C-alpha cells in the first residue's frame, strides 16, 4: 500500500535538504505601499531622489547670517560690530539681501539670505541696540548646510533589496516619497491538531495553546515576509486539505505544523503528496525528522514538526534561508553567534539541532525536557551537532543559530521559585534566565556547573541549606545568605484548618518533589509524627493529595482557591494576593548559591549590591523579609 511505503522511504540528509531547498524559487509579488506600512519590508526597486536635500542653503545654528570676511578680525577681546538689518525664521523666504558690514538674525533651518556666506552662532555674539557684536571669526560656509549636501537630486538613495527600517523610511520621507514598491511574500501559516486552542481562550483539560502559529508568524516577519495566519485546523484530512487549498490560493508559500510524525492521524505528508510533488519527507536530523517539503504549482508547501522548539529549529535552519533567498536579502540581525560551551553536551551519534541557552557568551543545554514548550522558553537558539560527535567538551567554541533577535542573558538563576528573585531582576535591571525547578535540582545544576546562581530553601537538621549543599559536595560555589520567608498553610477563608495537625484527613495540594517547600513540609510532618508516636510514612497516608506535585507557589494557591484541594503549604504572598487565608507555621532561609568563579563579575556584584539594598528590603512582598544576615557570604561550605 502506498501509505505504508512512504514511511519506509529514506530520510534526506540535511546537506541534501539544503540543496533541494536552494533549488526552490519563490517569486514574491511587488506591491506599492504607503510609507507607514513598509517598515521591515524589502525594497523592490532602486530609489532615486527627485530633489536636493536640503533644497536650499540653510543655517544649521541659531545666530546671524554674515559675510565671513566681515568677521575675520573679530576676537573675544575686540568684538566687531555689524548692523542688524532684519531676521529670518525657519520656513520663510528671505526678502532681504545682505550687504557689507551687515548681519541678519537667522533661525536653525532657515534659508541663508543672498549675500551671506556664513552664520555666527548666537552664543558668540551680543546685541547692542540695532548692532550686534561678533566675538569670533567664522570661515566661509561655517554653520551652513549647502543645497544637496545631504542628498543630491538624481542620487540613488536606497538600493533594491534593502530591508526598510526607520532610517530608510526617514530618507524616503525627506525626499518627498510617500509610497514605495516592496516585495510581498505572503506566507500562509496553519497549525494542525485537535488538542490546540487559541491563546486567549479557555484551556480545557487535555488541550494546549497553539504556540506555532504565532512563533512561526513572528519568524516569518523577521525574515521580511508577510505572515498570514490561518489558525488552528482539526485533525481531519478533509478540513486540513481545504484550508491548505485556500492558503495555496492566497500565498506564495504555505507552512503547516503538526501531523508530520508517523503516528495515527498524522497525515500531512499524504496531503502534500496528493496536492503536488513531495521533495522530501523527513530529514535525518534530530529533532527535525518529521518535516515534509513539497511544491504545489511552484508554491512550496512545507509541513513543519508540531513541537514548537522543533518547528522553530527547522524554520531557522531550512525555511528562513529559503525566504531570504526568495526576497534576495539577508537577515536583519546576526542569526549566528560564536560562543563557548559552558558544559559538556552528549549527543547520540545522530545529526542534531540541539537547543541551547546563551548566557554571557557561554552555551548551555536547554534540552532537559524534550518535547516541552519550556525548552523554548529557556532556549536562545540551537547548535548543530554532527553525527560523528558523541560528546562536546566544555570550553569548545560552537556556532549558535539564534531564535530571532534575542536579548542577551546576564545571569542564569535556577532552583527554588520565589517572587524575591523577580524583584531582584527588576531592581538590577538585568536580564535573568530564571529556571524554577526546585531547590534540589538547583543544587544539581550548580554541582554540574550549569548555573550561575541557585536559589535554595532546604531545611536540614542543622544549618539551613548548608547541610544539603555539603551532601551534594558542591565545591565550586559560595553561599550568600538571602532573606527569610514565612511558610505556612494556605486555606480558603472559611476553612476550619488551624494548624498542621488539622491536615489529617484533608485534601492537600503538595509541591513537586525536589522543591524546598515540600521538603520543609516533610520535615514538619516528621516532627509531628514523632510527637504523635508514629512515623511520617504512616501520617501522610492520612493526608489525601500528599503525593501531588504542583510546580509553583501560585499553582498551589490556585488549586486551593478553585476547590481542587482544601489546603496547601507555601509562602504568604500568593496566598494573600488571591484572597486566601495564610496560617504561618515557620520561617525559613532562602539563600543563593553562587558559582565561585563569577563572584567578581559586574553582574554578580550588582546582584549582591541589590540584595543588600534598602530598596530591595522595602519592596519585598509581605511574608518575605531581609534580616541581619542578608548578603552575608559563606566561602567555606
Ligand atoms: P504532531 O506532529 O501533530 O503529533 O505534534 C507533535 C507535538 O507537538 C504534539 O505534542 C503536539 O501537541 C505538539 N504541537 C503540535 N502543534 C502545536 C502547536 N501549534 N503549538 C504547540 N504545540 C503543538
Ligand atoms: Mg498533531
């Protein structure tokens, strides 16, 4: 059967895929648009100026139009008097001519009068009745911009294929042009999947938001093409086919996402094959394997993978070059940067587009949750790993293909989630990459030298945090004491729960394993168990929901608020902001483990100064507060 056969066809190598794509020609349409609509567009023709800019000799200063030779003897000590015979404002036609020994007051941008050949700045003059005193000599043409000095009539001011930005728009406007011909390459974008819902609408269970339509549209726009979003199409071959037909009618290129893997209902390659010619389906590159490239009557119809990180990776590697080629232009910003691997990366001997984060010129893997959108939130781009490579050594230079025009990250903060970290980011004005994955995993990231800073709240039997750090034998870091946080029970206002003992029999929403807050609750339950002459294991059997694992403080509060649980355990701020009751149980230390090697870099100095600042102390939300140890550095840990 045709259908099965296709799945066994060979994958195309990425080199071969690039060659095939190079051979595809897309012809953009040419459209004449008003200046207000051309930002980011590619200019379709050379533009020549039909006027001189400026169109007349003009003054570039406020002052007096003079004959330069009349000022040659003027000095600070012996100023020279000239007779002021009038004044010229910007936008006027001068009706005066200047004779020897005369001066005419002139504004910036005003036309130079007949007879004048220089302008003395007002700062170098003083006025006495109808005379002015010139205290400095000027040379011929001083402070005058001659006709055509900026742009000459007939000059080519913009070249075909330039990307139009603010500067280009300014140039066009100043030569009097209100419309230009630009290349219009309409790219249709279609997301497929029964599980997708549009951002802004309600997320019913089992659904996810459509990320691809928007991420791909933005990428298309960055390339200088025009994205046309067709929205979400259900996993129904007929409907997909119809929407694709419509997009093929209206666009010069069509990109779909999803339905390209060989699973049940993944039908994109069949649709593409039926409509036109399939050039390839599947590139032997991870994660791009499921990608279909076809052409329908000269219009490329491309099925991208559904996973958003994969879709963007494939777009950047294979589709963006096709758009640039078609528009005959180049990327508007650096799409590749060279950087140093901050940690070793293992590969599986297959060609791979590996998502990475870029922090101060160093590259870190952003691949820990393969298939999840969070990869996208943490990745700045990808590196390509060849099939021969099994391990990339730390310190090795690599080329990162960026996901768009990204802002560089100053500090990578991992570990426990806390609004105090957000406040630090706001007050330092720096760009943090915050990866909240719990205190324990923050410690692992530090042990593996993957993070700059880990926010930790791990109660031990002795010193807060120190014990856990010692157990992990972290040697490359110092511990900076942070602030204190009230931890307590979170219940709805009408709840009868008053203390830890009341937890028994109540539905709890617990935090994820590895979070310091969960570990703290465990410690408290341990103490309670001892008091009751039982064990924690026995005790928690009586707490339904104990095994749940909400990832954030906020999600705990949400579960309590919407009745999914009766009680949660966490910090005060979110509970209060959501109108819940907070029952304080204990106070803990939230500290920062910082990579020793970067203690002296400006970013970390700034972070520490901010942590110790009055501003920080006063702006912390309720239930979180600095104390005498805030900012204290423990070198030996
Ligand atoms: P598929 O190839 O359709 O099986 O999709 C692969 C994975 O990507 C699935 O987990 C989909 O839920 C996910 N996915 C597909 N399309 C989108 C989209 N537009 N936005 C976010 N995730 C998507
Ligand atoms: Mg799908």
